[in-house]
């Protein structure tokens, strides 16, 4: 056999193995778990042991479950309104209007990038809860006030409003740079006021990005988990927390499956409707040759004062949880219990306490290990897939591969987690007859699946931005396909791949939604550990440990963001 034919044989074997792996990945861990979830709904047995396909559906409408769906829809709709109001305003205040201290304000508004999810909610609960820091201060001023004021729907909406504006700070801030200053000046010279310019010149440029973050916000509200669990209470229950409740009960797993299916269907329907609306949208191109925007002064003195007051009030809301979490992480248990800060209470014992017990620092190590390993595995899978798609752009197999890896984007995290949990709690031949539910493997699989779509979308963009002439030149010089990929293509896309891996790691380290269903009982993740500690806000040692976890996570997240957007992307962080 010649060297050339040997290379062809190896290439064919590699291609066959790759196709087989992706078929296995799609059917084994995406399609079959979803089908198993649906099957769970229609195989409910009655008291006599007979299968009653409609039993769970009848129970759904007979109970309170429709109210859970309505609560989720109510939260999602209202969240779109509040998040867009706050998100658009903070972008305008820091990027468009001339506000004193804009750099400091921007850092405050971007704090939600370094901590979020269960950690963020626990911080707000520590401040505003029935025994919270601010609540105790208010009780001293207003002795008769209701200490449970921060509870229910209003509390959930408040917390999630300020936790979901990070997308605005990322995407709308970049879009703001597309606004043409010459067009703004021309409109002003023609007598247009600031409101008119904002409405007719600035906002049209932001609309595509605003549309995207609106979809993300709606889906986030629809599938909310942490906030309803911690501050929603019994009076405001949404879909995802109830899915978790039913999934933990053997006799109610069919109800959990039905709720996850309802949530999945709502998400897919929403994405379809939004996509159709977006296709009909027409967005204004401001100028062919753009001039960088110059910050606009607010001409009305009263409005200028109100804008500054509003900007700094939002700054306090964003920064207060971060500041208090950091400060109380260095205070003793007595100060934490009393919610008081004194110089005499400062200590390093909380950080020593973390290192003294394996049960204390194990969740931190477990989350780091899971997140890092998942980020690497996802990166490898997607790079191989994108390479195939790039090489076979017009092939149907490339399209099938791409859309298959994007499917998890259509499904809520809880539906994927529940599907995996139900599918692998029995022996499956294609998993070597191993029960995966309750093992350390299943959570890693879940992490990989939920990060495939985002990684796929960003990595594909990097591949298709490459100049085909580079590969053609390498081929003309006699280089093989593997050599060309290894020495020509991969070094170019490596910075993008590493940045995406860093962001995936950052997002997974504090995960709770997936971990709550799939974590190993002896090795809980950081999100699960923080949730269990936050349940008892009157436990000073538990709260101290939560604060230490939060500070360490913020440090790691800040370092990751610096590596991604700082050293590697300083232009993105400039004034």
C-alpha cells in the first residue's frame, strides 16, 4: 500500500469514526433522553397498575400547575420590560450621555458579570431578606414594618431585573459604537431635540442587539430557577422549581416530565415567533462612513441632576451586594448573625474554616474540575465539528451536524437535565449497561450538552472568517490536511477557542440549574452547596462559608474576564 493510499484510508476511517461519534452523541444524549421524558408522561399507571396515558394531563389541569405556567409567563413578560428599561438606561448613561464618573458607574453595572445565579440571589436575600442587613436597619427606623417585605413575586422580579442586564452591557455597549456621530450632529443642527435623536437615530442602531437580548431575557424569565426558589416563597411558584420538586419524588416524576415538556414547547414556540418577527424587521443604516460617538451633554439642568441621581442610585443597588459579601466574608460569625460591621469583628477565620474541612472545600474543587473539563471537552467536539462543516459546506451532512449541535439551545436546561436523569436511571445497552444517574459522569455530560450551542455558534464564526487562500497555499505546497489544520488553521482560531472555553468555565462554575438534578450526593457542586447554606440565613457559619465561596468565585471570574476581555481584548474595555 502506497503512502498516499494509506493517508486516504486513515482519513476515511477518521471520517467514519467522527460521524459515528456525533450520531452516538446526538441520539444517545440528546434525542433519546427527550423521547424518554415524553414517554414518561404517557405511561403513567393507575391504582390497578394499568397504563393511563391521560392521567397526568388530567391531574395537571385539576391541580395548581397551570398557575405555575402562568406565573412563569408573567415573570418573563414583566422581566422583559424591567430589564430593558434598566439595561438600556445604564448603557445610555455610561456610553451616550456625559455623566460624571461614568467609568466607575460602568464597573458597578458590570459586577453581575463576575457573579450571578444562586450566588447573586443569596447576596440580595442577605441584604433585603426578613433578617437582612438593610431590613434590620429599616426596622430601627420603622419599628412596625413587615420584615418579610422582600418576598414573593416583587422580590423575584427585583433580583432578576438587576441580574439580567449583563447582556445589555455586553451587546448594546458594542452596538452603541455603531452610532454615527455625524448623523447625530446633523440631526441636532436641523433642530432635533435629544429625545427625537435617541428615538430616530440611536435606538434604530441598537434594535438588532436589543431584539436578541430581549429573547434571552424572556427565556431566562420563563425558566427562572434560583430566584423563585430563594425569595419567591410558596405564594409565587414557577415552572422550574416545581420541576425540581416533582423530580425529587418518585411518584411525581411524570408531573416533572410534563412541566418540562410544557416549558420546552413554550421556549421553542417563542423562538419561532421571535425569529419570524426578526425576519420582517428593517433596521436603519445610519452612515456608510461612521464617526465615533461623542458623549452628549444633557442640556436641561434639572434632567441632568435627575440623570445623575438615577445613575448613582442604580450603582448602589448593583454594588451593595458585592461590597457586603466581601466585607462580611472577613467578619466573625457574631457580626454575620447580627448583620453588623465593626473593626473588632474583622477576621480571617472564615477562610481558614474553608480549608479545615474536606466537606467545605470539596464543592469548590468539584465545580472547578467539572467546569474546566467540560469546557475542554466541548471545545474539542466543536472544533472537530466546525472543521467538518467548513470542509463540506454544501453537504447535507454538514447542515445536519450543525443543527443537531444547536438543539440544546431550544430546550430549557431543566428539561435536558430531567431527560438525562430519567433516561440513565436504568441500564442502557449503548451506555455499556451502566446506570449513570447519581454518578459523577452524568453531570459532566449535562454540562457538555448545554454548552454545545454557544460554543458552536462562536467557533463556527471564527472558522468561516478564515481566508481560504491560507489553506489553498498550504495544500499547493504539498501539506496534508492534518498538517494544514495543525500548523495553519488551528493557531489562527486558538485565541477564539480559548476565549470561549474561558467563558464556558466562568458560566459553569456557579451552575445550579443543571447541578440540582445531576450532582453526585457525595460530591455536591458549588451551586448546590450555596443553595443548601442559603436555605438557613440564620446560620452564621453557613453564611460565612457562602460569602467565602462567593468572593473566591468573583476572583476567579474577574481573572477569566480579564484574560478574555483585558489582555486579549483591551479595545473592548476602553472608554
